[in-house]
C-alpha cells in the first residue's frame, strides 16, 4: 500500500521580481504528484516560477497520513 503525505508548501517569489506566492496544503503520494496538483490549477500558477516551486515542494514539511485519503489540494492561499 502506498504512503500518502500532507504537504505544507510555502512558496513566495520575493520582491522586486514578483510579489506572487502562496501556501498550499496538499495530499499526495510524492513530490511529483504534489507539484502536479498545484500546477494543474486552471490557468497555472505563475509558470515563470515553476523551478522555484518545485524546489519548495521538495523542501516542504510533510506528514504521513491515512492512505485512504484522496489526493488533492486541501487548502490554499495565493497572492
């Protein structure tokens, strides 16, 4: 049975490059699924900053959870 994790992804692109960013709580099996769920949102999330977002997914705090939970974004706050 695959493990699932609650990822807490904090991603901000500092001023003056941008003031964009956000905080996501995502249920996913691994870093790649977490990244795909965040970037799959309609319109995408500031595609110019995907490399930094990927790094932040890898560094994100993650907590192991019940495997029966469905993958997806639980909560998000983006600017």
